[in-house]
């Protein structure tokens, strides 16, 4: 029994790490996808609508097949509204907008500011106490990204500074939603319908904005490679948002925010694969530092919570 219990504890300790890296690899497709569709003339609100509408309908089908109850009370609806608009519609629309001018790899780098913002917000609302080891993990991960970015220099052109500053709004909104997702999540909320509700809100709000700005994108008109990419990214969105809620329930907002480091590293890889961007020679060291940072955050979480207080996923 002791051996089985030890094996179970090890599995629970490893599960958040594994899910975090899977989530980071999928999430890092965002900047590359944004760069591709923007280059092919897809407007931001139009792209976000199809991405979220496809994903929401797939999750609705999952809920129907698995007979997962969908919360429609006031608390659930408030949660859907905030997460759909602040966590999806606004940050993704902003990302698709700025990626018309910024390099694909740059957005992956800017995303890494989300953990620091999340940590500060969590401290300010007192859902997180200051712990030196966790703070060190965040700092080590940030150092890994600095090693990757600083030797390469700054922006390609000084004229892009305002666009780069605007791009920072995306990780800032993700940081705010990270904390909200932890403190306001309905106790009986299942990860799949929570993601579905937020995505339907995002689809509705992005559709309204697309129609109001006359930027709706008719995906059925001359369906081509770009449209397949949009559909594929909608499917990826299903996986990322289910993983998002599961990691939140397992480890909390600050731990989830470390996904930004993984997104940065894997985003560089996607940039090299899709756009021929050559990664820096510092990449190996950056990867080691990022992994060390995630490990420190995970270890400090386990030490603080103890073996008997860990959560298990609900989906």
C-alpha cells in the first residue's frame, strides 16, 4: 500500500508538469497562426470568431455525448462572460492585430510577461503568499527567456515600439484572467463546459465586433489553405482551453502562468519551422533555465500544500 501511495503521489506531482508542457506546445501555435492568417488578409475579429465558434461547438458536442451538465446560473454566466471577453476576445484580437507588423517569434517572447503580472496580481488580491522559492522559479524562467532574447537585440525597427507596447496588452489580460479563473471558478464547474461557455461568449462578442467594424470574414467564400488553418486552430483551441482549466484546478493561477515560458521556447521552434526563423545559439541554455524555473515553482507548490491537499482534475 505504501508503494502504491508513493506511486500515486509521484503521478500527481508529474501530471501538472506534463499538462503544462503540452499546453505550452499547443498554445505557442497562436503567434505563428496569427502571423500566417494576418499575412493572408484575415481580419482579427473575423479570425477570433471562427476560432472560438468552431471550438465552442466541438465542446458542446463533447458535453452532449458525455452528458456533462452545463451550469447556467448567475455565477456560471458571470464566469463565462469575464473569461470569454477578457481572456479570449480582447487578447486574441489584439494579438492577431499586432502580428500584421511584428515578427512571429516576438509575440512568443512578450507572452512571458504574463507570469510576472499574474504573480503580482495574485499577491495584491492575497490569493498568493510570497514564497522565496516560487518567486525564484518565476525569476529563473524569466532569465531563461532573457538569455534567449537579449543577445539577439531589440526590435527590427524603432517604429515598431508602439505596436510592441500594444502587444503587451495580451499577456496583461491573460494574467488578469488567470487570477479570476482561480478565485471565481464555480466549485461545481467542470472544465469542459466552463471552456465551452467562455468560448461561446468570445464567439458572440467577436462576431458583434466584426459586424460593427465591417470585418466579418466569410470562411466559406473560396475555401483555401488559410481557411483550413483557421479550422485547425479552432480544434487546437479546444485542447488548449480544456487543459487551461484542468491545470488551474490542479495547481493554481501562478503555476499555470509558467506556461508563458514554454510558449516562448516552443514558439521559437514553430517560427523556425513555419517561417524559417533561425533560433539563437542561446536556445539550449534558455530551455534549461525555463525547465528549472517550472520545476522550482512546482516543487514550492507541493511543499506548501502538502501531500494530502492536492486537487484532482474534474475533466
